[in-house]
C-alpha cells in the first residue's frame, strides 16, 4: 500500500503548551483516514502543519515521498493538498461560482491577480475555468445556486461549497476539518456519501470530525489524539472497543 502523506515524530508547541507531541502517522493513498479526539486535542494543529500555516517544531511531514516542512501554503496546495476549515472561510460577498474559480486559479498560468487584466489568453483560460467550476458545482449539487452570494447559502451548502473550492485546486488529498459541524442528520448522510464518492475517484481523504456515525461509518483507519498524543490507531471496530479511547473521548455515548 502506498502512503500519500507521512507524518514522522511531528511536534508543535505553543509556548509551554504541547499541542501535538511526537505524532507519527501514515495516510495511505486512496483511503479515508480519520483523526478524532476531544476539543483541544491538537487535530486542527495537525492540519495547520500539513498545509503550511506553520511548520512543526520537530519531525517531518512528507507527501508522495517529498518533504513539505517549511514550504509555503501556496506551494503545498500546488503539490496536490487541499483543505477545508473548521470555521468556514468562504468569500461571503462573492458568488458561489466565484468562490470555486478562486480555488482553481492556484493551478492556472495567469494567477488570480493577473486574471483581472484579462488578456486574450487569460480570457480563454477564464472560460475553461468557468466550465470546470460549474462541473464541480454540479457534482456537489450546488450548480443551481452558482449565482448566489456564498454568504446567503444555508449552512450545510456553505460547508459543501468549501469542499467544492478545495476540489477546484485539483488535489490528490483532501483534508476536511469537521465538515459535518452544524449539518442536520440528512445533510450529514449526504456528506458521508459524497466523501465515499470522492474516495472512489481515487482521492485520499484525511478527516477530522466529531460525528461518530460519520467517522465510524466511512473511515478505513482512525487515529485518536488526546492532549496532543496519539493514544490509538486502527479500524473503526477496534477503536470503538479501545478502553483508552472510551475513557478519553467516546465515553458511553456512541449509540446516542
Ligand atoms: N495558534 C495558536 N496559538 C496558541 N495556541 C494554540 C494555537 N492553535 C491551537 N492552540 C492550542 O493548541 C491546542 C490544540 O488546538 P487545536 O489543534 O485547535 O485542537 P482541536 O482541533 O483538536 O480542537 C489547544 O489547547 C489550543 O488552544
Ligand atoms: Mg479543531
């Protein structure tokens, strides 16, 4: 099995706080891998290190065998890593379509700023971008809303639009930070199907999520963080029975 992403002995400290401590983890290509754990466990910090928001204090992160440490975020995105954010970060006063177009510009020759100059070459490129962006919106069931302001969409649709924008960067791995947060049960089921469908196209999924029905239902491997340390890793059936995990995180509330 080939690994897409490999974290080796990765640590991140904020002053005296060890947000992530000595984390080693492999995310195999084409799989759905989840990272779970209580609030403050360090999950978002892991995503922030992978995507170059800040470098780890120790350890190494590699993608397809190439080290990512100290690369800037835009370089990391162009390697094929995309993410969504725990707190939705859309351009709320831009349209749904424009939000996806912005994602796509990181892959084009013109770039977002130069595209504003609209030379003939860029205009042609722009048309391709619109077509591709509409294709992605269709895939996510958002095509009809393409002309609406992102900020006016219902919450669940905004979460899916974030995924659309991430997909527009043409990723090989997609990092999803609590994508089901604020979704109703029906939207969550649809999200689950969407994540599976994306995985089936060959995309690798690295998921942070609190909704245990979602996590247990779709993950092939689950790693559990507690106070920055990995306390368990394995398939869902194993994680659900793990005493340390039950004590630190799952409690007895799994069937609620
Ligand atoms: N930029 C930062 N500066 C200082 N402390 C931070 C920063 N980011 C996260 N932390 C702290 O690191 C710990 C892990 O946070 P986080 O990764 O957001 O946890 P999770 O996503 O698992 O809820 C928390 O105690 C949090 O307050
Ligand atoms: Mg978080």
